[in-house]
């Protein structure tokens, strides 16, 4: 895992904007703001990273992101990796952040990877179903009884008052809503449904983590053909604002970054 995008949710209209990009080259972590950050209120900057046009570097993961990781010293860490379907030894920080989304309760930030075509020219991404805490008792029970490999189906929800781009996840027979696709993937998923044979766009249950926190309960996998010319994570909001060489040093390693 080399690059992740950082998305911010506007609390007024609940829209998500990519506002930054986090990368790691094996030695140095880098963070730059993207043009989506121009939507950020002036009062919101990420700790000492207050210059939208700068390139920030650190030999250690910036606290803004490190604080979103479970400590490896926690007794449940081995279970945590199992919930994420990440093999031991492959739990580098960016891989873990990509799988969890780096989301915390009442948070306005999310972290997500930009999918790349696989060797078989497919689009593949794993994600946790969102919105489980808002499901009815019947739907929650259906989630509990899902089996690994069971197929789920996507429904567009343009009349959703909170998010007209919402993509609902449902079962087949009997039909039950089992959550939502992450908002930062929703436009990609809708595009794939429109450009590909819908039957070739498949979501399956990777695993159900009965003992995990609810945001890590239902892990899914989407596989679809990669349409010709398809380029996710493009557009002006993804373009970096930085126009200069890195000039913020590892002094940020010890800085505390908060919204």
C-alpha cells in the first residue's frame, strides 16, 4: 500500500471531499493537501499542517493517522487483524488504514485507497459495510446470519435525504438491507454498474466478525471488470495543491495533529 486519500465530510450537507493524500515510499511518509481542501473551512487545518501549499514529510506516521490505529500492544490486536482479513506480517500502517477507513466515532475524516487494475484487468476492493448501527432488528439479525461467500446486491438510493449518492447493500431471498457501501467508493460503484454488465459486478461477504465493534462487523469484497478508460480518483479535487519541493521536516514527528 503506497498511497491513501483523505476525505473530509462537510457537516452541513454531508458531502465528502478528498482533501489530502498520504503516501509512504518505504522510508518517508508524505502528506499533501489536494484541491478538495479548498472546501475546508478556514478554521479546519490538521494540527501544525496549516499551509495548504506545503509538502509535509516525516520518518514516522503523522499523529493524525497514527491515532487512528489500534496499538499492537493491545491484547485484542491479533483478533483485530483477523477481523480485517490482514495476514500477520502484512499489517503496515497504510494497509490497516485502508481497510478500516481510519474512521472514528463522530469523526469527519476517512481514509481510502485508490483502486488499481489487477493483473486480470478487474476492479477489486474490500470494505466494511457502513451504517449497521441504524439497521432494524430484523436486518441486524440477517447480518448476524450471513455466510462467507454469500452474494450481496447493490441498490442505488437517489432519494436518500442524507446522501443522494448512497448505494445500499441488500440480500436476495429474503430481501433485507445489510448496510451501505462507503461513500468514498459510491461513485465508483455506481459507474461500474452503469458501464459493466450488472451481473458481472459482484459483492460477496468476506467475513462476519460477530465479536468485533459494529463498524468492523461485516467485511465485503467487490469484484468487477475494469472498464476501458476507467480512471478512479481523478478530477480537480484529487490534484495536489503543493507546487514546491518538500520543505517541512521531520520536526513534525513529535507534533500533535488534531482537527
